[in-house]
């Protein structure tokens, strides 16, 4: 690749037909190409990533296959255990469960009945408490009403006494006037 860039003569140093700038450029390009080739060779010799990646993929594939076999065996054994339980244990336990379930239902009914009675008593107590509060409030209102009536009675009594006093004074004045008129006649 780089031999085309330099004109090498068989007898001596390269010819200086090119200007110096072009010669320097060609040397730079030559050195870049040389470095690139050296880098490629070095990466091929020292870079083992592709080989390592392939080995890792192979190892993972083998591990997954073994794991899949192990899991399938485990699932098969679990399936057998479940089938045996369904065939043997389940029918005998089902009868016992039915008996226990009927006992549990009876207990639940009794507990519900007791809870309803407790609720009813609580409701009656609350209503009784409200009734008692209402009675107390009505007693207080009745006492206030009686006090107000007593006050009004006293006011009416005072007004009546005043009115009677005024009427008696008028009557006595009229009687005096009448006696005077009768005595003059």
C-alpha cells in the first residue's frame, strides 16, 4: 500500500521529484497506515473478547438446558404428589370438612343471635338514656314555666290591687260627692 506513495529507486534514496510538503504528507500517511496495520495485528493477538463471549454463551446455554431439565423433573414430581393427594387424601378429608363446617355454621348462627341481642340491648339502653334526658329537659322546662306563671300571677295580683285601690278611692270620692249633693238638697 505504502510503496506507491514513495518512489524508491533501486540505487539510492527516494527521489526528490515531489516537493517537500508532499513527501512529508506521504510519510505521515505511510506511518498512519503502518500504525493501523500494527493495531490490527495487536488486537488479533491480544483481544480475546470474541472467543470469551462465545465460551460464555456456550456455558450459559448448557446451564439453562440443565436448569430446564431440573425444573421439569421437579414439576413432574410435584404433579405426581398432587394427583396422589387428590385421589387418596381429598375424599376422606372432604367428609371431615363437611362435618366441621356444619359445626362452624351452627356456632356462627348462635354467635349472630347473641350479637343481635347485645345490639338490641344497647339500642334500648341508648333510647332509654335519650328518654331519660328528654324527661329531665321537660322537667326543667316545666319548672321554668311554673316560675314564669308565678311571676305573672304576682304581677297581675299587684295590678289588681292597684286597680281595686284606685276604684275604691274613686268610689269613696263619688260617695262623698253624692253625700254632699244629698245633704245640700
